C-alpha cells in the first residue's frame, strides 16, 4: 500500500464531512420551512400543554361557512341584517329631514303684512 493513500483517505473524509456540514447549513432553513408548511396543511394533534391546530382544509371549510348564508348564524347573514336596518334607518332619517324642512319653511317664512285699508 502506498504511503500517500492513508493521507488521501483522511483528506477525502474531511472534505466530504465539510461538504456535508455546508449542505446541512444551507438546506436546513428550506427543510424547516417545508416542515412548517406541511404542519399547516395537515394540522397538528394536541400535545401536552399545547393545543392542536386544525389542518388547512378544516380552516377553509370554516371560512366558507362564514361567507355563505345559512339562515342567521354566518357573518354574511349578520352583514345583511345590518344593511337592512341601515336602509330602514336611512328612510326614517329622510322622512324626518322632510318634516323638519317643512316646519322650518313654515315658521321662518316672513309673514305678509297687509297694508291697512282706509
């Protein structure tokens, strides 16, 4: 066996370990982000002291429930009720404004003075 072979083997092992370390350092943030993404999509079960999180599809279903009418309990139904009440109050306000304008016109009109007849 040549004398330089053990040195070459050690050098190759050191280079390989360095490249492996560099690859792990560079790849770890990507792997961590991918892991977080998978946890968000799939969800996580309860752990001691930490509540679980539902998966993406469960959360999307909840959002869909809130933006579709369902006879009273969704967010969309609540917005419709508010709009209807606001429209009624707008009509009432218009009526009151008309009445106030009539009263204002009636009581602020200068009275006609008839000249005295001789």
